[in-house]
């Protein structure tokens, strides 16, 4: 029997260039992306991916979806989750035994504000950034790097060509074109060194004052006392004038705070610089995984203090309660689209160490039902419960009431949706949103009955420490 399934071309290439240096081949080109797993290659950070020059760009605000395909613009009205799915199905591939988990596809972000396509929610917070609510490029050629085995692969799909012989011919041409480009790149130059010159202290402007944030936390706690919710995530946003290039900011953040779900998106109109530690959803075949983080404490200044802080987090009844509530929420969300009996907790509130904080992380897994796909999964679970609260809908209503500005990309998701059906997207935290000469970052924490408003305020500062250090060229202390 002849196999007529469409396959990409995948070729291992041999180079001494690191992922950072390889990205120099892409980053000055339109809609460049770098999904950078810069820690934990044994478990979470196995692969990094990069690319540029997508053959299709999709962006949306509300039900207005703009498509630019091979340079031709068009506009569609509808649900952006569904429209993204329709275009990805047009370019579907059947792939088995690929050496990398992403074989070309859509890379970009879903903003938190897409929650309005999931539930009926108020819109009182100010949309001052006015960025696309979803923004994806479709990439026919990507470079994949295996951080564990130190191997580099070119994946070329030949899209948007649909005629099979022409698609394969174009895929080979694109692959050869990139190999030639790589050969002309000096292998000895390290073009991605961090500039260590001190630049002084950035002036930060918040969307809350200290007093206002503490009052918002107190108000959220009152909702818990009144029985509206069990937990809610309240965040505050800071902004500053950016005096360096976004890529330099990314290099600083990466050096200070490497993360397994970091990313750099150099898109038209917005640049995203992210060091996210949290996976929202991974889909491989019909296997689904989510890894909510709940429970945070800052790293100690000495080994003794570091050990003490870690032990206190592991022993914290409050933090374990926060984690358990979100695990239950995620189990229920996955249960909407997964096979009965397949949803289980494989890790519960384990301690994970990052450069500036310790986190408690859990892992929930499941198996998609035969009649469900990754878009059904997105609509059943988005946005992630770890950054909303429980119950989710009421928590999102309270967030909209208490936070003065819309979250935009913050607490949405960044990652890839592969042409073969796989998906891996993060929770957008520890992230700069750069528009024009302004850089914005947002930090929050879970408010529960036992929360102390001043402690919650301090927790947001602890979570933002790496971002402030990156702005100010400081090393973590």
C-alpha cells in the first residue's frame, strides 16, 4: 500500500554554533521567533526552535481576524481559535518518529483577553496597549535544537505549496538555501554576548500604587470571605522607557533567569521577551499535559537561607492549599475533553528551583477523546487556572473589576501549534511586552483566605526581581 501522507524534510546539520548564535541568522528578518528552552534539558527544556519569514500571518482583535497569506491581506470574522485551526488543517502533515517535537506550523501568542471567546465576561478594564489578541506566523522552515543531545535539525515543509511534487521540490530548495546561509556564517564568532556595562536604575511606573494594590488584595480576600471564590490571582503592571534594543534585554534576562519556556517574538508592532517557567498545555498525539505553578518563595542570599526558604515553602499549608485548588480546577477542565478515567495527577506540589525563586509545581495529564482535538482543548481550558483562580469564571470577573488595565499578552500563552497536531504553549509570566520605546511587565500572586495583603505585594516584587535586574543590568543577589 502506498503511503500518500504528506511529510516534511528533516535533516541534521553539524555546526558549532549555539542556539543563541544560530538565532542571529533569523532575528533581523520579519516575524522572527525563538522558543528558547535554556534550562532543564533532561525534563522540560529538551528542544529550542527558531524561524522567520512566515508564509502566513494571522492576527485578531475581537471577531476581526486579519490574514496576510503570501503577501495578500484579507479579513475574516469569527472565533480566532476556530480560524487558526482551519488554516492549520489546510497545511496538515502526517509525521512519525521525527527527531524534534515541532515540524513547522504556527508560532505566536494567545492573549489573556481571548477569555471573552470562552465565557461571557465584563470588559471594564482599560485596553490601553491595543495589541492583537492573538498573533501567529505560519512557518514552513524551522530550525530545531536538541539541548540534551546537542544536535541541530532543519525542518522544511514546502508550504504553502499544495501540489505534492511541487511542495517537496520547494521544501528541498528552502532546505538547501538555509544550509548555504549557514555555511557562510562564521562559526567562531559569538555574536550573542551580553553587554555587562551598568546602565543605572530604570524608572518604573505602576498601574497601582502600593496602597491601591494592598486594597485590591483586601477586596479580593473579602470576596473569599463572602463565599464568591476560593482563590484569585491579582496582578500589577509596571512600565518603563526602554533605552536598549529588545534583543539585548532578552540576553540579559536569559543570563539572569534562564527558563524552560522562554521565548523571543520579534513581530511587527510588538516584541515579546519572556522567561516563563510554566507550561500551560502540551499535546503529543492524544496525550495532554498541564503544569500549574502555585506557591512561591524568594531564593535566599546564603545557602542556609536558601535551604530554610525551600523547606518553609514545602511545609506551607497555605501554598499547598493554593496548589491543590488549581490542580482540581485543571483536572476538571481537562475532563471536559479527555477520555473518562485518563485524567490524573502525576506530580503534586513538587519543589522546583529557579534563579530568583522556588516554586511548587504540579503536573496533570490526560488522553484526548477521539472526537476532540487541541482546539477543543484550548477552548475547554483557556486561560490557565493558575493565573485566574477558582472558580475560574467568577475569579476572572473579579480580576476585571480590580485590575485597572487589561492584561493583554500577560497570562496568555506563547508557543507552537505544529502542522502534525502537536502543541506546546506556556503561561506568559516573567515577560516583557515591548511596544514602541516602552516596556511593560506584570506580576501577580494568588489571594486566598489566609493571604496577608502586604505579603502578597512583596511576593509580586519577588517574582519581578529578575525582570527589574534585567532592566538595570544587575546580577541576582
